């Protein structure tokens, strides 16, 4: 899979959204992130959408990837992956990790890590 949630300590369904590009993991910036984008995240995780958080509200004990890959997402909510949504381009952003997106989902089966 090319998406995962870096889980909040003690939580099973809440964490920072991370995406992979060419085998390298990075985060997603919260600029313009909304429920349509969050629904696509859950679709990629094979999970049911609950809600999302901006401004790195879901702090994790997992190391933060050094890269920020996606910014200014513009999903319609029907895409099968975040990479199919409009965005600034892979690695093109004006964000810091304090703006990483988090997500809460009812996970059925997906790639999650503690």
C-alpha cells in the first residue's frame, strides 16, 4: 500500500496520514484539506470515514517522515487514491510538520503502524 496512519499511542484508529512515493514516506499538509480528501484516505485504507484533524492534532510517537509530499489537495471524494486528486505536485508545498493531517477511521483492513 502507498498510504498508512502513524498511530497515536494507545489508539487503534487515529493517527497522522502518511503517503509513499517511490518507496519514501512523507506526510500530507492540511492546507485546503477537507472531508472529501479524508474520505479518499479512508478508501485507500479500506476503512470507514469518521473525521480528520488539522494542525498535527493527532500527535504520534512514531518518527515523522522528513518529507511533506502533498499540499493543497482538491479531492472530489470519488478518487481511489490521494495521488489522483488535484494537488500542488509531489513534494511541492509551503508547509511545516505542524500542519500534518491526521485522521480517525473505523479500520476494517489497512496498513497501520504503531
